[in-house]
C-alpha cells in the first residue's frame, strides 16, 4: 500500500501541480522534509498521512488507496500467477529497489 500511495503522490505532483513542489507544499501546508519522507521508498506512507493529505488537498476520501481499472486488472492477473512466479517477480523488484514510474 505504501508504494501505491507514493505512486499516487508522484502522479498528483506531476499532473495537478505540474511538478512544482513549491506549489504542492503551499497547497498541502507540508514541509519539504515531510514530502521527501513520503516520497522515500524506505519510509512508510501510512494511513494517517494519506487521510490528512487528502483532506488538506481536498481530494476524495481514499484517493491515495484507490486503484484505477488498469491497476486492478494487473493485480488480478498477478494474483492468478503460480506462487513460484510471484516469488521471482518480488525478487526482481527487490533487486531493482525502485518505485513504479510516474
């Protein structure tokens, strides 16, 4: 869930704020350091942070947890894979240590 929230935050920064972090920080009343924490893949992006940010930015409740149709389709397909393929996929993601692209 943390990765999904981080992806949605990155996407929101790019689309709604045109990549302008200063505008985002002003609209969200968030510090630069806190934004960096939320974007850091080694740090949690928890439930409370997600709900508070949704409220501050006047987003629909659950915005950071909602999946679009494509993401749901991929999740269903992934879930149907045999366990050995899921394990291999997770190993590859861990090796890359990356977040999904914005």
